[in-house]
């Protein structure tokens, strides 16, 4: 993977190739796979993402702990009240995937299971309202993967290392880049969308109640997806950010390294350590996920 | 090395890439080191695996991995029933291995027939795993390659003999590591290859008089 967003863009511009083609060529060179194999695998990945959303929106899946289930459906049925349909659908779809994840359903950890709701929600939504066909969505996945690879190299993707900003923050930055690409944004706008998105996720702690990938994770995925489309909207309108994407990524890494352990997936601080959370975790898991198909 | 599909994946049964997919993969790797599906397994969980494993399906994922289920196999949800059907007897223990141990450390004691192996490893994040110890010998196995682990009495020519044998069987080496306990003592070789390592190559290596033991560890998904 590339070491900087700038390197990705420079390589694309110097060789006259599109951003997804640069990411694809790099992956082929590293893995020895041919381009069509990689694209086919991404199509399969996209299909898993779409199925998880569909399953979650049925509202029938519940996690073994009972902490999550049915909420994506409730939002889908009761919204939008104040937002536009696209935003409400993005929120519901992000929650849907995370509810399937909590019920031991099949998901794509892009980049992690705890942040698995963000990118699918954005891709399915943008695919709909931008009328993007499957190949365009595969290209968008490549752009997202390129951005995620840079963040993995420069900072971290792990909540245990860098807090929630490293998980949902990275997923959001990937999603922002993907939707900016789909909407026809320039390379510069894609880079700006990453910076604009990630600056708003900086410092977000990982404080899962009971140590489970459930609460606040389902809601953090929803808000991260919204942050991503907001950043894309701003970047596409020509708004920029004075600190380049790579430097914002470095800041995310720095904040993660300085984050106290209580806020890095240990369930020792934040929401996980509140009286309400402590009462909740008295509930023992029932042992079986419910309502999940397959 | 991070691949595109480490970022856009893995595709997995939830809820946690480290505590579910990684746990399954670690068990798959332990099974690969044993070389077959175990009949009996004693599994010791430390740290975060011990503390939050229940809510993450960690034990199910481990039982599933031990009988060969992949991290994206929906049967992981009913892995206890699958494990019983496969004839596996297992017991879990929780322990504290101290501050130094990775929070997701697991120790496997696996038995099949006369074969027994003890494997220590950890799920290190994002579904990636690392086995650090096999039967008391320090190793570094991630399951990403077809791997040979062998212990040789340290004398001149052992490395050349092993690499020549592999090359005679058209095996292309990705990496090779040699750790020696001391001059003219034992040397542990860890060899990662792109292709599957054929049984004939292993038989040929077994015939060398200086070989103490050898294990083939096939790549896990």
C-alpha cells in the first residue's frame, strides 16, 4: 500500500492513470493476482456488504447480549423527520450492518468489524442516488482501500491502539474518499475530503459497554457515515483544509498514541465506565444470537 | 505487509475481527501445526480473551477453527454443536499470564492419536494472528504462507541442504529465518514458501541425519 495520499495522487497524475487504477496496479504487483481477479473479489465483498444491510434492515436480528437489534429498522420506518432521505438512509444502513455484526452475522471488516457499517452504508447509498453501476462502486472501493492502506501505514486501524478515531475515523475517511470519487470529484477534492472528514473524528475514544462491539458502536458508525458524506459534500463544493490529508492522518496517529488506555477498547473508561453501563453489563449474554439467517 | 483485502476485509462472521475472526484463525493455525483435526483440546485464554470472550463468541470461534471452519463460515455460530459432531472434546480455562503477554494470548494443547502439540499465540488485531511458541520453541508464524518449521543440529551445510531440496521440488521461498540456540547446538529454521510444500520434499528433508524434527504448517485463509 502507499505511504501517503500525496504519493497516490502524484503517481496517478504522473502516469496519467485514474486513482483506482493506481491502487489496483499496486495490489496486483504485491499479490501476484491479475486485475480481473482483484475486481471480482471486490465485487464479492460488495455483495456481502449489501446482504448485511438488507438483513439488518429487516429488524429481526438481536445480539446474544440483547444490547442491540431492531434499531436500524425503527429508524428506517420512522424517519426522516428533519433530515433528507439520503442522510437518514445512510444512518439506518450503517446501524443495520453493525446489528448484523453483533448477532454473529456475515460482514466485511472494512477496516475493522467495529467500523464495518460505515463504508457499506455510504457505497450503497451513493450507488443509489448517484446511479453508480457495479464497476463504478468497485472503483470507489479501490479508492477507499488506497486511503485505508495509507492510514494503516501512517497511523493505526485498531481501537485498542488508537481509539475509535482509528476505526470509525478511518472507515469514514475511506468512505468520504469513495463517495467523492463516485460524485466525480478531482484527486485534490478526494484528498480534501479525507482531511475534512478525519479532522472531525480526531480524539474519538473507544469505550464499548461491556467490552462488546455494540453500544456505542452502532451509533458511532452512523455518525461516522454522516461525517463522511458531509466531508464529501464540502470537498465537492470546493472547500479545502489548510492541513494536508497526510498530516491530519499523522495527527490521528499521534492522538492515538497519547490516548490513555482507559479509552482504548479496554471498557475501563468513558461510556463503558458509567453507572448506567455497569448496570447493563450485569445482564449476561443469552448465549445465542437471534433472528440471523444462514 | 498490509494487503488491500486486509483493509477491505476480512469478510467474517461478527462481532470482532480480533476476538472472533482472529480467534478462529489462531485455532486454524494451531490445527495446521498439529497437521490434522484434534481429538482433544485444552485451551487457555488470557487477558481480554478471558475477560470479554464470552460476548464476542471467542470460544465458539476457537472450537470452529479447531475443526477447520473458516472465519467467514456461518456455522461458527453453532460451533459447539459442530465441534461435538466432529468428535472434538474440548475444555477452556482462563488464566493470567502476566503483563508481558499480549492481551489476546491463547495456549492450545492439542492431541490427535499419538500426536500432541502445544501452541502459544495471540490475535494481534484486524484478524491477524501470530504464533510465538510451538512445543517450547520460539517461532513467529502468521499463517499467511505455507511454512516449514524444522529443528536441525547446527552443523555446516544444513541450510544449503534444505534450500536445495526445496528448490529441487520447485518450491519458491518467500522468507527464511534461522535461529540458533548456540554454536554447534540446535538451529530452528522457519521457511515460508509461495506454493504448497510437497510431501516428497518433507520426506527428503526427514532423511538428513542432522534433522531433529520438522513440521509443515499450511497457509490458513
